[in-house]
C-alpha cells in the first residue's frame, strides 16, 4: 500500500467515521434527553410545591420561568434531535430503535397540545400531553434497551432482529413513512392554526384601535 | 489489505473507541456527581442556618431556590448519566460497578419521594431520602472502589471479589442486575406517571376531587 492510499483511507475514514460518530453521538444523547424531558414534565407538582413557599413574587417568578424554559427547551431539543429517525439512509444503515419515529411523533403531539391549549392551566390538557409523552418514551426506551443495546443477549435475539431498524428494514421504513406523514399532518395543523390565530388577534386589535382625535377632523374634511 | 479495509478499520476504531471513551468519561464523572449530591443533601442544615442570618427576604429566597435547583438537578443528572447501566451490551463490554444500576434506581426513588411527598418539610420523607441516598452511594462506591479501581492491585481471593464487582468480568450477574434495575425503574416510572396524571400536574389533588374519587 502506498502513502497516498493510506492518506486516502484516513481522509475517507475521517469523513465517513465523523458522520457516523455524529449520528452515534445524537443516538447516545437521546435517552438522556428523553429521561430529562420526562422527569422535568412529571416533576411539575414538586416544582409547584417549592414555588408556593417563596416569600417574594420575584423569587417565585424566577423559579417558575427557569422551570418552564428548561422543560420546554428540552422537549423541543429532543424532537429536533429525533429528526435522525426520519432520514431513510440513517434508519436503514444504523441500529436505531424501530419505533423511534413513532416516539418522535408522540413527542410532537405533546408539543402541539402545549401550543394549542394552556397546559399549565388546563388539567385535562396536561394529562393529555403527559400521556403522549409517556407513550412516546415507552416506544423509544423499549426497543432501545431490549433490542439495540442487547444484541449480545441470545434470549433477546427476537427483539434484536425485529425491533432494530437496520435488521428489519421493511418494517422500519414503513413505520418511518407513516410517522413522517403524521408529523407532516401535525405540523400543517400547527402552521394553519398559528396563521389563523395571528390573523384573528391582529384583526381584533386593528378594529379595536381608537381613531386618533388629531386626525379625525382632517379625515372628515376630506 | 485494501484501501477500503483500512478505511473500515479506522472507522470502526473511531466509533468503538469514541463510544467507550464517552461511557468511560460518564463512569468517571459519576463518583463526583454522587459526592456532590451527598454533600448538598447533607448540607441542608448549613444552608438553613445561613438563610436565618439574611436580613433581606430576597437574598434568603434566592439562596434557597439556587440550593434546591442545584441539589435536585444534580440528582436528575445522576439518573440521566446512569442510563448506561440499563444497557446489557454496555455493561458486559465496559468496566462498570456491578450495582451501579441499583444505585441509579435509588436515585430515581429519591426523585419519586420528592414528587409524591414533601421532604423539605416532612421529617419522615427527608429520612427516607437520606437512607436511599446512603444505600445508593454504597451501591455505587463499594464496587467502584473495590472492583473497578482495585482490580489491578488485588491478588488471590481479593482479586476474585474484585472481578466479581466489575460488570465486564462478571457478565452473568451484570446483565441480571441490569434487568432488576430496569424493572425497578419501570415500576417507579409508572407510579410517577400515574401520580402526575392523577393530580393533573397540580401540587396536590383538591380535597373535593379526592372525595369524589374515593366515593367512586
């Protein structure tokens, strides 16, 4: 092998290996993000109990805002990083949990409930988003723990062969396309809802705006 | 060996080495996390003493909130970083403490008590948390010190004990411990989710609603 060949091999390895390393890092981070998202979402009663004991409004506000920002930012980040489950090449080439795209869809649904209804004031909306998150987390954790991260266990080989994306490509792609359609539907609904809501509130504000007294006589004279 | 073989070998080395480096870093950071968690939890009387000396309510509130946030976020981070103990492939490949998964389960138990109880005002809940943290620290530090960090210096009978306490040299027990820890975490997770759905995320269920549920 010539020096040029070794140089080419190292260059290709860095490019391909770097890409795989990036995907592997995201995959390794996702369980941490899912766990963090669940703990922060489920921990709301504890946060509220701590908040009620603040003697000053400022402390309570800082506490609540920090909690909300962290909780919702982790949810959004988890969904953003879950986007790797919707890339066919990665789904067929890397060992990922086969129901990962469905988990991401449930996560997006929980986010949509948060946007559409006042989850922090409406008990039933909170319950709905909690149920969506718990179902999504279960769909993520189960194949991850018992299939992707248990390939060495013979008694779990059925899970490894059927619930890992690159070992069961037709099913993995099927779940991915169905979930992608679901994501597109939820995203379209959020898009049109945001548009309609903005139109409604802006029209209401425009019609409610009082006419400036200084301009009124001039307008009448014209 | 072709260029493609060499490329594949380097890629495999980068990925396998990177993964083990990441897991090794997490395992090395966990003792620090555990010490910080224990220090903050056991340092509660010191913080309360300081709060009593504040002349401004704002300072006292901020100190208490920062203390609570730091203490609880460290516990949450401890659970998150311990997730590798629940992966059978990881525990049989890496040198990890045998009962690290059980330690993670005790940390999650602490979070569950904090969710369902009021450990900052209820002495029984505080005592339960303290015991759980003590047991969890034992589960982590004993196999970590006597197994993972002592297997190179032990010989004879102690070497057997040392190897028994390390997951990669005791895969049968390691996988068993991983399953037990997963089961514990799943049960506690289900209880936490059930409690939160029942309360609807409120600090507690209103008395009228609880009576209506009891009447049903």
